[in-house]
C-alpha cells in the first residue's frame, strides 16, 4: 500500500517588512568587537526595555507623538529595494512599532555611541536624516 505524503504548506511572502526583522533582545548576542557591535548592543538593550516595560516605553515615546499601545521593537531593520532584495538600501539601527486597534505608528531609530561619527563625519543626525509626518 502506497503512503500519501501530506502537502507541505506553500511558502508565503511576508506581508509586513517586520516579518523579516530581528526582535530587540535585552541581552544581545552580537560580538563585543568594534563600534558597530557596541551600537547594536546598546540599541537592542534599549529597545528591548521599551517593549518589556510598557510604562517606560510610553514615557520615552510619548514626546515623539507615539500613541499608547502595544510596543514592538526590532534591530538592524532592512527594507527591500525595487527588485525585492535587501542590503542595498541604508539600514537603520532599529525600529519601534506601536499598534493600537488596526492602526500603527512606526519610528526608525539611529543610535550613536561614544561620539561615533555619522556618514558625514558628525556625531549628530541632521534634518536631512529625519522625516516627520
């Protein structure tokens, strides 16, 4: 008697960008090498606390216009380009998503530690790096 194998579920494309992102962790697993690792660890720990302690998360995010809601945080977020590939577009250090009902508020996070210079040599983000709604 021949056995019938069940069909594997069809792979579906992610419906939201964050489906491919890594969640922020309180104790990051990145290396302890250079400046990039230091920024990634700091970003991960801060964003993880925003999610784990809702009152703290609301207190930090409220001045930016974020509503009260469920906070989700991610690190090293990537966005696909027009061809669907990631890696060619600059990637922010993290992202915060606040959901309430069917609405979403999203903020991209850029972290600088130890006076690390940005791409233009300064340690500050300029107005060209920030987009407001």
